[in-house]
């Protein structure tokens, strides 16, 4: 069954609304902890999801208005470092993450259905459809939220091996 923009929009909305209370329940102190010296803190990991939303926002819009999408991947570690998420209050990061994703919920619902099959190239990754990019974005978001909340089962997403393209 092919995805419709409303299905993908509903999937993202349900995901962020479900995860918001769990994220808000994390204390600022806990969100500042680095599990290992080289690992992101939850603040940085949620910040990464904001950076992913930013990059995917541009991809979704360009794919919806152009005949094809050819876009770059992004330097995720550099983005996280430059934003300084570790020095921000956790609730501010959570609120912005939720608000930004609500913007994407509304955007995705407005994408014409025929655009979901558009060919998209991100970085040096394989060609995929816009529908795949959107679904992968939601699974990527779930994966990181599961990790931040230290859940026993962590969501796997299709292009996990190409995480630098997020």
C-alpha cells in the first residue's frame, strides 16, 4: 500500500506527541550526562534531531517543488558542536524539537501525493523516494529517542548504516 501525505503526517504527529511527555520527564541534569566521553549527551542527541529536522525540512520542501532532489548530507557532529546544545536548558531543546516537528507535520500533510514517488539523492547515498525520506526521518527520530530514554528496544531505521546523511 502506498503512503499518502496524510498517513506520513499522522505518523510523525503520533510519534512526537507520544514521546513528548517522556522527554519532558527527563531532568536537565540527566540530559546533560554523557554516557561515555565520546558520546553525545541527551541534550546533544535531541539537538541532533533538531539539526536532522532542519536538513530534512529543506529536503522535503525542495522535493515537493522541484522535478527531483539532489542534496548534500550534513556534518552532524559539527552541527551539534556549533549549536552548543549542552549549554542550553533541556526543556527549551525539547520544546523547540516538538514545535519544529509540528511544522513538519503540517508541511508533510500539504505535499502533493504524486510527489511522494519523486527521486531523491542525498549525499552519496542511493536514490530513494520522498516517501522513503519521510518514513526514514520518523524512524531515525524514534531510534534516537529510544536511545536517549535508554529503552530496552531501540528502533532500527532502513538507512541506519548511512547515519551521516541524517
